[in-house]
């Protein structure tokens, strides 16, 4: 577990004025990593750190020669188009770079004159997925989401018996994970109505969001060598927002017996910025299963995980329809929850993933699964919020939504607040639904 240090001091101020603005996601105490370039200039992507409304260009920073030792090596690794090399270095290097950046960005720092020219306004930047993702595993860590979904299909037995014993997950695909701001076509596939004799092919009619957190792996483990709970977080670089869009009607027909396929492989959206576990240290909280539930098996337990294995990350799902956009109206918040409600922790996800010897690699990615809270207003998927379509979401302009319609934009947000510490945020994770392509059975493209 990461201990608190000088970089978490709420009193720290930056010479980047916007880092002190009320409500900023990126004060000096945050310092998240991403991959960016100036929009429209044909530049190469490279690593950057968000500070206020600016990005500190790490490739440019290396050229100043103001960093030394582990911090310099980490910044050099982060100058590549993707952050995999930085992720591979491990906690000592990450912490050294964070400390050097914190000190150099503080008000009155001697580095200010040399570093000012390394700033790029976020308004002028475009982003890439922060890492080259080799493998993607999606978990199912919210017992509230699992129960709500189970009630719709198995009212008498909503929670399957394995859920309270094992962190449920499945291996997905990484090729269609995209960065925030991109639009995607409504997926197509086979669906089958309950009263239909045969399935039909066409656009998804029940397109949904899934508010999740994404976990980027740092140093990997050798094939055959499991990662123990006590070491699990040493293999985690940081956390971002994740919208794992879901085609519910396609999934209902295809998922038995092997699970999601076309219902999930068309797009997943991540936020540009990865918040390190060191930045999240002040917002840890105790973790425990309810006393009446089965307790985790020994390989899923550790003293540190019980003491502070959970994170109190506030999460929100916002929606903007085409009509709202045309009227100049912004997003409206549809649901809000916290990651502290998750039934399995980040460390347990890593330990379970590797317990049979599966080898992780720098840049591998894990999804938390939909992070619904204990009440319906904390449900983080439309299938839950609408009770399977029985209760439409009422929007302020009089519109209703059961599932997403063409032109709808979904935005996820995340932030952490605690008395005595600075508020830090995750930025936003946004995506827009485009109409499906015209593609019939047997039609060539």
C-alpha cells in the first residue's frame, strides 16, 4: 500500500495558476499521466502530465536536463507514444518522477522558467489510449449490479452462488478500446425476440452504458508465477474511467454458453488520464465483506487489503441528447455512486487473475465491471435504472430514455474528496452514438 508523503500536502500551490482553480480535477496533488499531441499538427504522441488546464510535455521536459536519476529515467520512458515503458519500471521510478514533478511545479520552484515552455494547453491537445493494451479482462465487482441484473432474469435466485466466493471476469478484446471523445457506430448483430421462431439480424435496439473503472497493469509476472495479495498493488500503475458499452439485446441471444461477443467488441471508451495509486492514497478506505457473507478464501485476503484496500472514488453518469445539444443544454447527471461499494478490490482482481499462473504484462487492462451502488439512483447502467425498460429515465427537457438513441452522448466522471486533502479528479470519459451502418445479411461492403 502507498503511504502518504509530501506530494499529498493539501497546502501545496503550483506556479500553474489554473491548478488552484476551484473544482479542478488536476491540482498539484494529482499529476495523472496520459498520451497526447497538439491537435492538427501531425506531431507524434508522447507522454504528458495534467496540471490545471495544461499538460506538462514529458518529452520536452527531458530535453531541459532538469531531472536526475530515477525521475529522469521515468520521464524518458514516458516520452514514448504510449506509456508501457513507464508502466514497466515499477513503483520506485513512478514515485521518484511524481516527487520531482511535484517539487518542480510548486510555486517558487527554480524549475519554473525552464518548465514553462514545456506546457501545452489541454484545449489544444488530442489524446490516444494511454498504453498499448495487450490483454483486456473485464470483471464483475459490484454485487449490487449483479443482484439488480439477476432479479430481472431470476427473481427467485438473483445472485448466482459463485459470486460471493470468486471475482467473476472474462477475457475481452483490446483492439476496439478507444479514447474519450470518439464516436462509434451503433453495433449490429443477431437478436431474438421471446415470441419469435427465428433470430433476426440488424442494429442493436438496447444499447447501454456501463460505468466502470479501468486498471492499468505495471510490471508483469512470469508465466506460472502467481501474484500474492501482499504484492498485488505493486503491479498496478493506476486507474482511469471506463465506459464498456453494451448491446443488451445482442448479448441476451449470444451469451450462452460462452459469454459476451458482438455485444461487447464494437467499442469500449477510456478517459485520457491515468490516476496513479500514489495519488489515490488519501482516499483509501477499509474493505470487508458483510459478516453474514462468505469471507474471501485465504489467497484473496491480506491485512492491508482489509485495512485500506477500497477506494472512495465518486462516480457519475451524465447524458446529453441531440435535442439538448441543439438547444445549447449541457449534460444532465443520471446516476451517481462510489467505488467504495465494490465487492472485490483491485488487489483481489490482480491476485485472482494470476493465481493459476496467468502472466500479466505492462499495459494490460482490467475493467471493474459496472459499479452500481446499493440504491437505484446509484445504478450505473440503463438496464438497471429503467428496470429492464419498465421505467424510463425522465430528463429535464421532458424527453425519456430507456436505452441510448442515435446521437446520444454519455459522459462518465470521477473524483475524490476528503477533509484535509485536495480534491482530485479523473477528467471525463465521453462517447457519442452514431447510426448503424447499412449492412444486411449477405451484403458486401
